[in-house]
C-alpha cells in the first residue's frame, strides 16, 4: 500500500484500490500521486492489459480531501498530483474498469467518464457538487458529461449537485451494469479478465480511435485554470469555512 492506495498486479490486471475508508476514501495529494504513478507505469509495462479501479469500505470516494482544498484556497502551494492523475486517465492506453459502491462524489464521478467499463453496486450514488463549493467541473467533465447524458442533465448535476442513483446512471449511459453490492468486485474482476484475453493491440487502438485525447487535454487545461482561480476566490473561502463550521454558506 502507498499512501492509502493498494496496488496489485496479477494476470495482466493492475488493480488500484482506494483504501482510506475511515475518511470516506477522500483523495489526498499523495493518493493522487500514487494513482498517477501507477497509471504512468501501466503505459510502459506491456504485461498490464487492463486497469481496475475500486475502493474499500461503503463509499467509492467522497472526492477531494476538503482540508487540502481549504489549504490551497488559503494560499498553500505545492505540486498538485491531481493534475498528473487526470492527465494519466486521459492518456491511458489499457482499458480502464471501475467498480463503484456507495457515494462517488466530484472526481469520484468524473473519473468514471474516462473509464471504458463501469460497474455500479445497487447502492451507488453519483454526484458532482462543484458549484456548491464555488468551484467548476474538472477532469474534462465539462466536455464529457454533456456529451454522455445531454446538456440539461449535466447542468443539473453540476449546478445543483443532486446525486444520481444507480438505476438512473445506468439508464443515462454512465454505467454498463448495476449489480448487488456483494457481487460488485467479482463482476468487475471477471470483466477485466475477459479484457485480458482479447488482443491487446486491437483493444488499445480501438480505445484510441474512440477518444479525442487532444480535445480532452485542451479542455482539462482550461478547466484547471478556472478551477484553481475559483479555489482562491472569496466564494470558495466562504464555502470551505461554512463546511468547517457546519453551517450553510452565504454567497
């Protein structure tokens, strides 16, 4: 395990498990770094034919660690591994498979837009409450989510932050299948094993043809600039202060 990320390689499958269940799998800068390192390694290791992303506990991830967000909003600087992680997702050649239980908040949902197969437990809830935190969408989701589910649904998810349940996510095209919670990881694993039996070159080329990496990278750069500008805004300071003080923000 590296900074709450378990990394395992077996049978051609690289499994990345978020293992910070006591903190709702909130992603820290170091966790992003470990995930980015693993995905970058997968690009250079021909033995890795599929990447499986999953988590421990009752929640996929609550998104970014808000304590670190607040520190950034207060002006604390440092290398942001989240950018490396998002770029690695965008450029990933091996098929990406996700197994999602419970809540998937913020980046927990937007990373799924980069995955090639998505399996949801029947208790999954997807949400992107960026505007509620005085922020903007990231991970290329301002491009990918409207393309996937339509403008009005995507705007509702971004602007109002309401959670989308598993059955709706499936109907909207955000997932391949909804399964009982106790069958989630086994179902995703079987899919990864099937992927590994397919011709790797054909799979990677098919994936490349299906994604406009250049457009995604450009959109992510624009989003990132806006995102970090918003993090330093008075609205964001109020949002994080209100969260820490357990009160409603006043915008």
